[in-house]
């Protein structure tokens, strides 16, 4: 099952919708107001998410001085972030934190780090603009869920206040774009401006995805509901709500939520794919297969899609099929560490520990982020421990 998160890089889409065309879709709020199986819980308020605590405000007052203005002040903001706390600033895809929480840990996803940057910029008198970064479809996996991941960054503006009694001098503001994902920074993807309400919706959506993975379905519903109330045109939140309805056997509501997501964004392949799964469950196999053929044709050259198919095959125990898709992913992008990890999983499941070790080492050498390298180090150490206790190895030839 696929969900979206926003870096997001988090379940059910943190993740990713394209630019919506006008006129906007009609929103069917009765999907939220219909009888359902959940008890609504309290979630963080807008103030909880964006407000800095007094300790952070005191540090800002000490760090910033009135003589620093404009872009220089924006660059000082980044220096302040990097130099604060016990740990250096670190991007961590699964950490969905409020501004104050992100500052305390300095380990968060790009959405939370952008929220923190916005809160600090506002506190020191700078203007900001959140931006959706239009990255290719990318998935992460957590506890059986395929998580379609989106990405956001933030632009900090220098505002020209040059005025006198006779005239106002209009100068185009200069700006600094802050992007916490080095891969995105290096590839210069297109962006589009999004509101603070949409950012809050993404935050709630990510939190809902994580609660759904943990099994707290009342909390997941409460977050998805809050996400839609914060931005009713956030198609990813509608799609995730559809998943929640579907896994609780509320099929009619699930279909209506999926259709709402598609009405908002006809290119939401995630919602379309989940609608196809629902069609299978409700006996509409031909409709499901038509959707799946169209999606496959659109995604067949995306290595991350091949990883999703490989993971689904692996989780169902079809190791031969899983290996096929992992090899396809590797052929499409030889620098994709997840494809080597997938091949390592298959090799280990087939008791070929020598090949598993080889693929894990390739995954480690290909990974860019430290947290991925640490994960592979742990698995290599575990594999070595197992090999020491069971020294015999198969000698299957690597493909």
C-alpha cells in the first residue's frame, strides 16, 4: 500500500502533488462529516507547530543585532541553525517535529527544518516563502507501507524599506533559498510557492502517516482531518485518508476520498493506484487492471517505482520476481543504493550470505546520507556475526 509524506522526505504522500490547474475542484466535505469508525483526538495547533519557545527567542536576541540586515541577516540565520545545539544540523527523513522540537534536536525532515527556518526568520524580521520542489516520484518504505515522498524548501527575502517623504524606491528583493536535502540542491528542480496553511497540512499529513504505521488509527484520522481542514486542496491528505478508510473496511468512504484526491489532481498516481487496489477488493478487476496498465506505462522508467514493485514482491515471498525488479531498478540507476539493498535482502532470504554481503557493501558505498551508511554497517555486522556461526556459503553467481 502506498501513502504520501512530505520530506517531507514521509506515509502517504510527505509527500507529492503537481501543479493544480484552475478552476479548482469542488470539495466534498461530507466525506469528513459522514459516519465513521474513529474517535477524534486533539492535535498540535498552528501555534504549537510554528511558535518558538522562550529559550530559543533569548538565543536569537543575543545572536542577532540590528546592524545586520537583508541577505546578510538571512545567512546569519543559517549559521545560527548550524551552530546551535549539541549536534550539527542534520536532515532526517522520518522526523516530523514542530519548530521548537526541531531546534532542540537539530535532526528533522526538510518540512520540519523549513518550519523552523520560517519561525526564526519571522522572529528576526525577515520575510519567507515556502516552496514545493517538484522532484520525480520517490518512495521510502516503513513497516510494510510504501511512502511516496515529496519535498519542500524555503526562500528568505531581503525586503527593501528605502523610503522618504517624496518617493519610495522600489528594488526587487534579493533572496536566499534554504534547501536541507543536498540531492535537491544539486539538481535544481522547479518549484512553486505554497502557503503556510499548506505547510501545516503537510505536517499533519506526515504525522497521520506515522500514526497509521504505528496502528493508532484514531490519531491518524485526527491528523488527516486536520490536514484537510488546513488545506482542503491537499490531494495527498485526501489520498491518505482513503487508505485509512480502506484498511478499516470503510470502502465507500475510501473510494470517495480517492476520487476527491484525483478530482483535485488528476495526475495523482498514488491515489489512482490505491483506487485500483480498492477496485480489486470490490470485484471491479477490469477497471483496476486498466488503471494499473496506465500507471505502469507512466512509471516504467522510474527506478524508484521498480523498487516499490520489488519490495511488494519480496514482502509477498516471491523472491525471484523481487530480484527481477531490483535488477531493473539498478539498470535504470546504478547509483541507487536501495537496489543493492534489495538484492542483498533477496540473497539473504535465499541463504546466499556471500552475495548478501557483496550487495550490502555496494549499498554502503553508494549511499550518500550518514544514516543510510550506519544502517548498512549494522546489517553488515549482523551478517558477519551470522556467518561466523554458520560458515558455509552458497556460491550462486551474481547477475
